[in-house]
C-alpha cells in the first residue's frame, strides 16, 4: 500500500517560519499585518496572499519577498512533530511505500526533509514548481498517482487541511485527516475523511492494524 504525506502541519510544524516570512513580505509592501496568520499554513501561498492583499497585482511580489526570507532563514524555523520519525520507520517496516505530497515548492520541501533526516523514508518527493504548477492538491495527487503508477484504491493521503482531503477524493485516493496540525476539526469533519487521527503515533498504529 501507498501513503502520501502532506508536509506542513503533518510532518513538521512550520508556524514560526511561515508566519514570519508572510509578515516580512507584508511589511515590505506596506500592507496591514493581521494578528493571526495560522490559517495561511497549508493552503498554497499565492492563495493566502490573494486574501491578505487588497491590491491583487502585488501577489507575485509578495511571494517574491516571502521567498527572499524563506529560502535563507524561514524554512529552518520549523520543528518536527514528536513521534514522526519512529512512525515513518514503523510504516517502512511493514512495507508501505511513502511519498511526500506538498503544495510547497519541492525545491524547499526536499531541503526540509534533508534537514530533518527524513528523506530516506520516502520513495518519492513531490511538490509544486516555483511558478505554481501543481500547487493545487488535486493536480499534485493526480500527477503522483500517474507518475508512480499507484493504484488509487491502495493509496492514502494524510494531511491536516481540507485541500489534502479534497485532492485525495478527487483522485479516488483514501483521505486521512490529522487533527494536530492547522486545520480546524470542523474543516476536517466537513470533508468526511476515512478517519481522523490525533497524533503521529496514531498514524503508525492505524496502518499497522490495517496491514494485518
């Protein structure tokens, strides 16, 4: 069986880096900086700036400023959720194929996996291109399924936001939600995932039981 993992809010907690980089971009543009930016963690960055900026013509510039800080500092202002490494190992031990499926540009996502020494657990790493290609989870999951020749019925997508669950269902992949990330429980429940797991340990236990 195959498992696609979201990155932000599922494998790592990127709050500090993402929010500081958004604040940096908004400050450079002289735009208002909201008190709470947690909702920006998970969705494609361009979509968040479309909401944050009244002048939509500045979205591309905002992304440029964001990446200016993120590529040097922000991507490492990040922490690994407790239990992730142990449970990725557990999944590999029972012969699951693991793939990264993030809307974050893969050029950054791969560096983050390397930084946290996670790369060896994954059969493949997939994300968006810097120009926004495959930032939508439906497009990304379709690409992974076709590229890796995965059977949708034997494939799961694990993520903490509705975008992960919608993308999975649009590709006939089984959707698994995690509640410890940044998606409100109501948001996750509204997408009727196969199950909602509440910790990395529950991920390992769920799929271990499934493999029996």
